[in-house]
């Protein structure tokens, strides 16, 4: 099932920043636009430091909209495993990565999961 809603169509810059596992969006496709999940964002602060933000209760669409101002982002469906892992916003597995990190609380930035 493809998501064809105008609200979830991403621009090219968003696609480059979006590390959401598209299989999860497809799995939750019937309700992805309104399903509650987590938005995980890597934001550059005024001092140039990178800060991870995890926001609960976001739909995929809301996550994509907020992700426009992030360095990278992803939406994670609210599953029991994700809730457990994302309860610790400091979680970062530190693995090498090239496009995205498979862990719910990690984002790939400069070749490392943060």
C-alpha cells in the first residue's frame, strides 16, 4: 500500500534528512498520517552543538514538518520496544552507519549513530 496523501509527500531536502524506516510507515499505512509515534530529531543549537530531541505523540506528517528544521530526523511508531528505548533520550548506539541507524533512538550523522 502506498501513501499518496499530499500531506505526507516529502520534498527533496526532507528526503535527504528523513531516516524513517519506510517499511514501518507502510506497515502502519492505514493510520500513519494520524498514528501516534515518536519524532526523533538531531538539532543544531545556537552554539553549533548537536542535540537529540525525542518528542512523543507525533504523527508521521507532523514529524516530517518539524524535521524541515533538523539536521536529520525519523518517525518511530509507538511500539512497546520503542517506548522502552526512547524513554532514554540520550540513547545512541555509536555504530558506524551510512544512511540510517536501525535502532529506534539513533540517528545517522557523519557516519556514526548518535
